[in-house]
C-alpha cells in the first residue's frame, strides 16, 4: 500500500509538472474579463485550421516550456480561429463571422490583425483593448521570447520593437532568463 501511494504521488506530481509546461489558453472574452480585473497584455494567436505554419507554432513555439511559463505568468494567452463561425459577445457588442466567398473571416480576427489576415499572426492587445501590434508569420521559440520580453517588461511604452530587439540581442538574452 505504501508503494502504491508513493507511485500515485509521483504520477500526480508528474502530471502537475506537465500541466505547468502548457499554456493556459483563454477565449478572447475570458481574457478581456480577466484583464479588467488584473491588467495584463493579451497575446492572441490568430490561426486557421488549414494553416501549416500555425500547426508548427503549436508544435514547437507554444510547446516550449519557457514560452509557456512566461505566457502563463505575464499574459492572457488567447487562441482565436480567424475563420471561426461562432458569434463572440464582448460587452454589449456581438462580433460575427463574415462570409467572404470561398473563405470568410471573423470580425475579431480582422480587428486584432489590423485588417492583415495572414496566418499565423500574433496580436498583442493591452488591457483597455488597444491593439499594440499584430506580428504576422511563424516565430521560433527564441524569436517569440523576444516579443514576450518586450511586452512583459512594458518596453513597448517607451521604445519600438526594433530598438528593443537590438538592445536585447546585445544583452545576450539575459532579459529572458530573468522573467
């Protein structure tokens, strides 16, 4: 019996460690609600089901334990299917799917990508709902961590991403190690 309890404890602690290595994704309305209570930047992964680079980001970048740790600690991560057909209600406004020929798009996707519907796009939105940046294209975990440092430190308030990333590169990535 003692060994069974020990084994069960090891299994449960292993599941807990695995769970901490995963990003806790929210819906956009959940993230906005949370940000109204505890302000943080929303990191919105705008994807489609058919996008190969989106799937690769899920498998590599978003599966990176350090990325997951930083995202869960400093941000409200959101997954947003750009072609999702369900209405999204935020406050008193309802956002809808826009049928556009062969492929349509969701109004929220158009807003957070600033109208540039390419996938994947990672959008950064402040707690007041202002789109700070829409960064299109696949990012490796190392590239993505630079963005996370930029927004988690609040550097976006005083400098451009280009200025920050140049300084970041010269600091030999010590910024990320301290997040």
